[in-house]
């Protein structure tokens, strides 16, 4: 970790513009075509599971989790996780992941899914989703679909299409 004065706190509405600019710099305009972004489209991230990392008053990182289903099973989709390039190698991303995972577990969630690099996310306990268990709604390299069980055996009977879960839908 860093010796910089790092604060991780819940995202607030006042952070929205800084987070959007961070996403633009980190992922570029092509991010909207990615399957994970398409799953999040029109679905608000869960406020209690959305965090920012700050150095002083500067937002240098962000993580959000949104509700999804895998078949009939409720789960969370992690992402986007973004860290300013100048701060990318000092543990901020992992600090955000750990905070989000701990909070999700405390809130009683059972599974977190993401599309990302296994060598990085395995440090937080994520593993490649067993083959044929999660049908993504668009093109994705199956080796990049990762899952984390927040409770033992939460994945045991989970299989099916991954879909957005719109909370409070009428």
C-alpha cells in the first residue's frame, strides 16, 4: 500500500462527474460496447456497495456493484473498477475491492461476478466461473468471467443466463 493519505468512502452524488471522467480516461469510449457495461445499462449501482478512493480531495479510484441474476440466483456484478493511472500500482484497486467485498458479505450477498483479469482478481479470491455455468448476454472470453463466493457453496446450484436485476421494478 501507499504512504499517501488514502481515504475510501461511500460514493456520493457529488462524485458522479469525477467518476465519469475517471471512467473515460481508464476505459475510453469503447467501454459502452462491452458486455459488462451492457448489463449495467439502465441499472443503478447499489449505493451501499459503491465506493471511491481519495487522495486528499482528488477521486483516484472508484468501484461499483450492481444487481444481476445468474439463472434464478441473485448476484452482484463488480465493476467498473477504475484507478487513475498515476496511482495504479500502489494497491488502491485492491483496497476498493476488499471494502466492496467485505460490505457485500456483511449485507448478506452470496455471489459476485465480474469480467476481468484472473491474475489480478484472484488476489481477492475470485476464480474462473466453471464452464457452462454463466451464460453472458454478449461476447466475452469465458476465462475472464470470474466469480467469488461470499458464503460457502453459494455457487453449488447456480447456472443460467446472466441478466440485469432491476430493483424496485414495478
